[in-house]
C-alpha cells in the first residue's frame, strides 16, 4: 500500500505473486447478472445482504479481484462445475478493491459467486445512506461514481453492464423503489415485507437504485405517442412533508419525457420512471428508471421563484436525457464520463428551454459556459477528457470543466453543424451502441459522418483534449476579418503555447457565416453591413479581443444584440478587463446600453461583472460609493417602473422574464441610498414571515431578506433563525435561513455555528456554514484559522472526500499573492492525493491572479470606479 503522501499508482502489491488493480479490473472475470437480496430498515444502523453474481471466468483461478468497501462479509462461496467451493474475503485497499481466495481453483467457464454480509448506512449521500426526516427514517442509494461497492460486492466499473434482479426486505408499511417495476404487491415473510422487482435491462453498477421509506408518492403516466404506443408509468416520490407539492414535478416530468423521446427518435428506454427526492443530495443522479434529486429541484409549484422553475426544467431534462445518453449507452471507462455529463448538460438546457421557452433557460446555458471559462483560463487544470488510471481519480472529472465547458463545446458543435444534422449524429450513435458501451471516438465519428467534414473530429478532439480558453484577436477591414488564436490568460500570466481547430461562426448584420479555423492566423470573408460580431449566437467556446474602434461599435449597438450575443460581449469585455486591456468605462457604457435589454441575463450581466470587482476588494470606499450612485441612476427608474411587493405569489402570474428582472433590480438597489424604502418593506415582511405569516414574504426574496434581518439584529436573532431552520424541512427556507446565519459577518456567531452539535444539523449543512463564513470579509480569516485547526478531522470524516473538493472554493475568496502562498503552505500537503488536490491548485492560482491584478491594475480600476456617473 502506498504511503499517505505518495502519488497513487494504478496498482498496489498485496502479495509477492500478484498485484491488486486500483483501476480497471480487466476481463479475466466478467459479470453476467446480479441478484441482490437486501434487508433494509432505514431506522437501523446497518443493513443485511445476500448477493449472487453470475460470472464468466476466462481461465481457472483460485483468486478473483472485485470491489467492496466497508462490508462485513460473513460467508463467500462459489458455485461452479456443479459444486460449491468455499471462499475468503479480503478488502485489499481503502478505495474498495477486494480479493476473493478459494480453497481450490474455480474452473474456466460459468460460475456463480455468493456473498452474505452486512454494512453500515452512511449519513451522507454515498453508497446506501439514511436520514431521519420529521421523526421518520428513509434510505436511498447514491452510487456514482464508485460507491456501489459500499452497498454490495460487485465489479464496480461502467463497462460491465448486466441485468440486476433486486429484492428488498423492509419493515411492513414502507415503500421500496428500484430501477425496475415491482412485480407483485409486497408479501409479509418472517415479519418483513418482501418487495420483488423485475430484472432490469443491462446496467452498470453505478446506475442501480434502492430506496426505502414511508414516501409520499404521486402517480401518473406519460401519454402514448407515435414512438411509444403504451403509456409510461411516472411517479414522484418524496418524504412525507412534501406530499402536497408534487403535482408540478409530475406534470413537468411527463412533458419532458415526451420532448426527449421526440429528440432521440425513440421511446423512453425503461419500463417506468420514478422521480425521487432526498433532502441531503447535492444535486441529482440519473439512476435508470429511478432518478434521484435534491428536494428543492422537484418540490415546487407554479408560484415558485423563476430560478427554481428554471432549475427544475434544466436538471430534470439533464437527468432524463441521461436515460438514453449514459444509461442506454454507457461509457466503457471513466475517461469518457465527460461525454455523458457534457451532452446531458447541453440537452438539459436545450430540452428545458423547449419545455418552457418563457423561462429564459438558454441564457442559463451560456452563463454556465462562461463560468467554466473562469476555471479553464487557469494554468492549473485539466482537459475535458482526461485519462483515469485509478478509480480514486474519477470524482475529479465531475467539475465545471466537464459540465460547463463540455456542455458549451457540445452546444458549439451543434450550432456549427446545425440542429438537424447534430441530432441525426446523436441518433446514429445511440442506435449503434444501444444497451452497450461506447467511447468518445464513437461519438465523434458519428457526428463527422453526418457532417461530411473530417475536420469536425479534429475540432472536437482539440476542445476536449486541450486545456484552456481560446482568445481570438480580431481585426476587421470591410468584408475581411483576420483572426489570430492565442490562449487567454489574465494580467501578469504568460499564455502557454496552445492550438485548437475552431468551429467559428461570425455574424455581420443579417449575414451569418460559419467556418472551420484550422490555422493560427486566418482571414475570412463575410459580406453584410457594419461591425462583425465574432461569436454568432454566443455559442462558441472562445473569447475575443478587438480593436478600440471595434469594441466601441459593438457597445454602441449592444441594445439590439440577441441575448446570447450580448452575454458573449459582456464576457469577452470582462475577460479583457481582467487581462489588463479593457476598461471599467467600457463596461459601464455597455451596462447603460443593456440595462433595458428584454433578456434578463443580458440586462444584468454588466452589473454582475462590475459587482464582482467590488466583492473581490479591488475597489475602495470612494469607488464603492460611486458605484452605488451609478446603480441608483440606472436601476432607480427601473424599480419605479417594475414596482415591488414582497408578498408570496404576488407576481406569480407575470411573465417570468419580468419577474426575474425585478429580482435583479432589487438586488442592485437594496444596498444603495435609494434602497431605504426597499429595506423597510423587506424587513417588515421578514418579521411577519418569521412570526408565522407565510404569505408575507415570497421565497424569491429569502436571501436578501434574511441577510438584512440579521444585519440589523444581535446574536439572539441568529440563534433564533437557526432554530427555525432546523425545525423546518422546507427545501427552500431551511438552506436560505442557515446560509444567512453563516453570512452574518459576526465572529462570535461564526464560532458558535462551527461548533454547533445539534443532531438535526446535517453534515452537508455544517460545510455550508463554513462556505458562508468564508464568503464574508469580516469572518473570512476566522474561518481560515478554524479550518487550519480542524483540517485533519474534517478530511477523516464520513464526507471527507466531498469536503476536500469544497474547501478550495471557500479558500478562493482571498485576493493577494501573499494569501496564495499561505494557502499553499497550509493545505497543499493536506489535500494531496484527495479529489480536492486540483481544486486547491486552482484556488491558489485564483487568489494569486486576483492579487496580481490588484498589484498591476488596482489603482487604475479604483480610479475608474470613482469616475462612474
């Protein structure tokens, strides 16, 4: 076994004659089918299991390597050649590699491995976990990426797809959910209800699902259509207190299923669909036929905040899109998991937008890509597709590069190729690999085949295999546009040598032209009138740098740009400012042009860019005062025009774009001098809400409302708000209230929160406290010192792997070269060989780059803010 501070290798030695694989298991033993029979009482500390795995042995062997983590195995035996052969279990590595040894060699050919064992429930969403909600216990499973091994012995890698036959034995009265339909009503045997499920279609282990508890369920059907002659059973399952708020999710899920069937050109791949919620899940999971979501994603109604409805459409379409792209066709190994998530990220936004065009989901898609560019612009990073040598490296692939960059790259290819051709390529890929596995190259070739242009493969490979954000330096002379590609970096950072084959789409007036840029410098011709917009539709994964005259022309005409292009213009100007070239004055002029843009994403983007510089501490007191006055001048008339009433559902019948714009206007105005009346209204509504009048305050205002409430009060108010949150299972109120408590900016309260040992407080919520404390300047250093003192315990906790990836995000709020060095000194060794190692390198670079920008440009930025009018 390697030392704790050594780099992980793909194998470790456990005997002189054989290595134990930490990566792929190989093909010496291949599973053919699983039979899982588990006894699950969510209120108990442990669960029991009997598992049988049918396998094919390539050669006679006395030992078999497979996976299991934290399982107490009481018996192992194999049935082979008509005999039963006793075996022995040994967990060989903490990652969950296990070895079976048998009293005699198993013959080549077919055999069945059988296991009796028990294991502990987890308290956080890994493996099989349980939570008490309002005096009732529930259990769920979350197996992606390598946590199925914590629930049952298995061959836990995506390339092994087999049928699973699941039996769950539970206390009577509890519901049980798995991937396939329950065959018959549960029967009582030996005092337990026995739930038997039909065999599944072929699945990898990470997509298996088993949930038990007194769920509230709302049943329905997706109506038959031209592709699916029979109705599809659809059910929403949640903890009991959410029973009255599942209708929206049921209706929306049925509609999204139909839109996805139309896109893929074939029916939903599995015989039923359960949409299940859990209060502690960080996001959602695409278990075949039994998707799992954080509560607030599904528990909502038509009066819920627009942003919550957008999340519903995007995330549900993402997870249901996986049913084809990921579940029906699965990556052969983890190095291609990017394709699963990048495609699902793209189709989630596309189908979400088709479901509700009025919600503005397309703007969210572009924002996700631009946010990913912030990470991808760092030197510390990785390409979208990375080699995975050991299973412990897999979780590093689930970050903004996979989702945000990968999804934006998929969208760029789709826009360049055209929707019809791209969809045809997707359908060909699915048809060729149905119920099997595939690789990135399989997908690339399917698209290149319909495109008729082999350079498309080169383009896709360059964007998923090359780290970084292309920067296109553009010079226009009439119809001629000369473009040189570089790698984007911020001020003070030399750009590494990089090269991409770029699917490029330009627009000039009404003329749109797409090209394939495969040289470092090329000249293109585009007819039309006026200035060329370098990223038609905003779908290209690149930034642009322009001449002063070209910037000015685009800024002058910005109010007439489509929303996506306006977002792209703001992002590239923002990047230019960070690189030391663009100016605050240019961004201010752009904000004046976009302030009344009909797309809320575009209208708000410049203000977000300027606000970020203020939050980072690059703007001092006089500059901040000027910025507040600038906001008052721009947003004050809008507030008067839009109006404000904090009551719940008051604007529920308004167009979503108008509702969302009001949220942005209030956010900009509430901290200004002219926001005094706003603060009074919100304050009174908050007091009424916390006193029991739930109609007094709409959830859209929770974050601002609770922050203001605590700002004006003492420690007792923080304690009282935390108590109200812990008494509640409301999936919107609870995290908002706890988050506000963490952001109070009071060091005494920060210490109290970090020491809070209330059993109602979940592990994930304790980590949320730390995020909020370190987000505020007044408590940031206190939070830092607390982490330094407790880091070993935090990393050794049950959610230590999650914590290692979250901590760097909190550390990234600092802004100086000195702090970058301090963070490296205190945490580099601690986070080495954890999933958070790369995130820490990124955080250190962010902090250093922010400090470099301040050192080089801070005085100029501050002076420009002072001049804002």
